[in-house]
């Protein structure tokens, strides 16, 4: 006859066996969670719930209380603000393995930006109260989150500085250079979404990308552009070579360094 103790312990062992692959997956997925100890991860996993979002579905809006933090398992989420004229300015695009909602650490009781799914998105989510408690218990996690936010804030500051101080061609070139990996700028964004990251229109982005191609700076490829002439693109990004979306490239041959 099976003892009552054995009956009670079997489900517990089953839960631990189930959590181990989940813990492994979370470590592989997120550099932030990778700093947690096995014990901290085992305490975290029961607090997580899975959520799915359709394209354009909101995770939260500016002004909402910071209720939850999201770790993306699939898809992409845009973090954006809405200007007074109604135009969206995309501050960041978070993809698989990224964290959304972490800025609650520095937000004073309410969200300062909106978050919406770009495509079909799946996330595991934890309440801000539970996540805040975990931060207090794990100095390594707190430090990892501060590093993440510092990079995000630096990126947002760069975005705003580019918008107010650089011509649109320089902003676009800068974005391509920042997104390049092994000579390829993987955008993963529509021209409309790309326009919203640099504060311009879709038509302007489309025209400028065509100009960059004609200049020989980039070449189109699936999901992005291959960087053919990084020095030329760098000159555009620095504002040394203005490129107009309205005038043919042939009108500027004398400004191009051979």
C-alpha cells in the first residue's frame, strides 16, 4: 500500500521536473534571468502566466499604473509615445527574449509610454508587485535590470537627439548603422514603423532608402539591407553628405567622394 507521504510528494517532484526545462529555457532566452540562481528561478516560475497578443493589441498605455512586467517568448512589441500632433514616435522595439514594462522602476506611479504588439506575440508576465519583491531579494537581478534600463534610456536619448538635431537622411543612415550585424542591417520593420522611429513619413523613408541604394551605400535583401559602403553611410549619418528625398541623386555627384 502506498503511504500518504509518498502520494503527497509525487506531485511536488513532478512540478520540479517540469520546472527544470522551463528554467533552462528562460536562462537561454533572457540574459536578465540568467543571473538568477536555481532557487530564485524556481520561486519565480510559479508566479509567471502566459499571455498572447494580436498585432496592434495594447500591452499598456501611457498613464496606466505599472501592473505587470513582460518577457517576450515570441513576436515584437513597440514602445512609443504619441506627440501632440497625434503622430507616434517609436522609442524602442523589443523582440524575443526582451523585457517590456521594466521602466516602472523609474516611472513615478504611472506608465510614461505605450506598448503594443507589432505582430503575433507571446509573453510570460509577472505582476509588478512580485517582480519588485524579487528585485529586492536578488541584487544581481537588480543590477542586470539597471544595466538594461541604462541601455534603453541611452537609446531613447539618442533617438530624441537625432530627431531634433539631424536631418532625416542622417537619422535614417544612423539607424541602419546601429542595426547592422556582420554587414547587414536587419530592420524587421515596415517603412511606416521605421519612419516612426526617426520622426518622419513613410514616403520619405521609402524615397531615402531608394537614394541610398542608388548611391551604392546599401543593397536590398530579405528583412533588411546589406551595407556596401559603410564610410559613405557614415558620412550621411554625420551630416557630411546631405541626401534629399525629393531630388534625384544625380544632382549631387560632386559631393560624393570617389
